[in-house]
C-alpha cells in the first residue's frame, strides 16, 4: 500500500480554524485524484510487463481508498491480492508446498506410453523472487512527469 498525505496539514488546519474544513475537503479531493492517477500508472506498468499467460488479476485488484487522520485527509492505493507485496518488494525465503499430484509424461528423459499421476509429498522449497516494482515505479514516473507526487 502506498499512502498519500500532505505533511503539516494537520497543524495548518488547526491554526486556520473555520475554513479548515473546506481546505481539508479540497485537499482530500486533490489526494484522491493523485491516488487515482497513481493507480492508473501502476496498472499501465503491470500491463506493459505482463506476459501472455498473465491473468491481469493484480492490476484489476488495485484500488484507491481514503480516510482521515486527525482531521487531515489521506488517500492510498492498495491491493487485496496476497502476492502483491511479493511482487513489489521481492521475497527470499523458505515456503511450504502442500501435498499434490503431478502428471508424469516422461521418465528418464523418454516419453512414457500413458500419463500417470504421481503423489508429491509435503515439502519445503527455497524461493528467491526478485522485486518487480509496479507501485513504486508508478510513483517515480508521476514524479518525473510533474503530476504532483513526491516521496
């Protein structure tokens, strides 16, 4: 998840008084617009890097949300897909693999007459998944295009 906020806005709204609500509402709309642009940029990055067998589930799961904290608006872009963080930041570690069936089509490098199913027991596997930034890259691209996003 990437959050967008305006640093120091809470203190400024406290000092302004009555007009603070209007400023907070306008700031919230602005942050919402920037968050939507960030989401669209991230989806474009995913689409551009997608392979032919990609389902597009990660891109379609990206959503924009908003909330307030201490009276100041915050907008954010997030995904509910479990693997979104792995794609964004990468992963190196050991994962458990559940028991499953595997189709055996060849043995010792030679095709067999009829496919067979072989049971693969539960085991662990070491995985190294390199980071494939899509949200962070979208922020960088929006910064370069001067569309109002700073890290």
